[in-house]
């Protein structure tokens, strides 16, 4: 449903006792976007289907926007022993495009669902084994918990949750449904680029960790303005959670991974008025800086949607002003995780390209490959509810620090 507006998408949130009974949610409608969010309950669903390495997997898709089409193309590269039984999206153009794509690729004619509670009907189908979910951020936890309650494996996009209680409920739901394969789309977790780099860091390749940096600096103007049509939800905190959750959650997840624990505190400063001249209703933080305090090291991070376009570096995400990266420096050297490259403080040593590859394009593919491997081999997922929760907690801490322009501790977020 990445192609729909927040008003239409709200139809996918049911406001009745039927939803509570079907999904085990105490409240999922009209929830506060405060840091804690609504109180949620979870349930143990029916036992999910188990697969052999060569059995056909019956899929359903909830949300048929642009993101799903990328995921589906990578899914076909990873595993074609599939059948799509049902699709759900309120927009007819999304449905038409998906039916054409699925028909051409798999010769399937899935049943179509468009109604306000129809995603529950999809999850209730006996012929659906696993679900691919690509919806706006504020719907993630609602639908993921419903999938757990229905006994369905699922691949869902990040951020897993945009409130503390949501994130805790996801961990609880996974614990109650241990046989469900639930992968959250933190693609870095599934890439050999990052897996190898973090393994090297833990093995002492950079020495004592001292200097960590991250950035998500993007040229070309922001997503989610009034001119963005269906993608306007990116520019509304109520629906996206703000950039700390929508994009930067990837970086928080990486440094949590490096540290093996949560940060103690964060400080920050930012600006919400960068694009209010073209979109007065926009309330996301299009430029901010954050400082994270982990027990053993600190991280400096910047996030910007105001980078000037630089055509000298077409297609280069690390241009003069722009760049998306996570880098770990220490007493002996540093690793640019997004480039698979090790650098040394000793100028006599040449940098080492320990893995060939850069930021794109293989990350989604590796994430999907790992999900299908987990499904077919009863293996752990690359990214699940626990690291998804931790990324949300850090994002909320940073958001509060930026909003209030002060140092905020993790204890303030977790209570």
C-alpha cells in the first residue's frame, strides 16, 4: 500500500471489536503517537506451516506500492517455487499493476481484497502460508501482530514499530509464536558487506573503538510534501514517525549491532521548518544532528534532506555534500561498513577491500534471500523483533533529544 494516501490507508485499521478479537490487539485505532503509544496485548496464534527445501510456498501480499514491486522482483530472483494466492490494497492502480506483474511472472491470478478490514481476511485464508507486508510505518505493528495471531510467517518493512509499547508487543508476540518466521527489513543485517565488517570489528581489526560516524544526507529535495501525492505520509510524523524512525532506524540498528547493546543516552538538535514554505503542514525533521552515547564508544550522526544536488557525482550516494554511511574508527584504523573497506592509521599499510560491493543494489536481494532461507530451513532470521525493538527505542530517544534540544537517557524512553 505504499502508493496510497494516509486517509485511504486508514481504512486498513479496523475500529471494531472484530479486529480486537481477531488479532488479539487491545487497541490499534486512533492510537497516540506519543513515545509509548497504546497498550497492546498479544496472543499465541495457530501453528504455522512448515516447509521442506523444495515445497511450494503460498504467499499473500498486503500493500502493493513501489516498495513491494522491488521486493517482489528480488523475491523472484531468490526463489520461484511460489504461488501468490491473495493481494490487498485499496488503490485500483496498485492492484492492476500487481496483477499484471504477478501474472507475467508466475501465471497466478490471486484474489483481490480492497476493503477496510480485508487484510484480516487475507491472514485468515487457509491457503496462505506467508505474507509480504509493505505499508506505511504507522500500520506496521498492527499488521505484524495480526500476522502472528493468524499463524502466518511474514516479511515486513522497517521500522518495525514507532512507539515503545508497539515494539515491546512485537517481542512478546514473537516469544509466544516461536515457530513463526518473522523478518524485519533491516537489510544491512542480511548483507555480507556488513556481516563481515562487524565480525572484523569484533575481532579487533580497528583496535579499541573510539570514533563512530553515520549519516543519511540526501540531495534532490524531500519525500512527503503536498506535491508527493500518495507519498505525502512520509512528511507527516503521525504516519511516518519522522526520519529518525523511517530512515535512521537502519543506522541505529547497525551501531546497536556493533555495540551489542543499547546506547545510554542521546543529545540532538534539529529543524522542522526547512520546507514549510512549500508545505505548511509538514512536521518531520528534515535536518538534524545527534550524538549517541554507548557504554564503550560514542557516535556522531547527521541526517539531511537539504543537500545541494551535485551532478559531478551522478548516482554516487557519497558526493560532496551527500552520503549514506556507517563507519567505525578505532585506535588502529577504521572500517567503512557501507564500502566493505578497512583503513589503517599506519600510513605504510594500504587499505583493504575485504568485500567487493557498495551500498546498492544488492541489499534488498540479500535480505529476501535470507528470509526464504529461514523459511525453508527453519533457521533464524537475519533481523527480527528484538533488534527491531532496539532500533525503535534508539530512534525515539533521538527524536525526543532533537525535539527538546537536550540530553535524553534511554531510561526515560524505556521507563
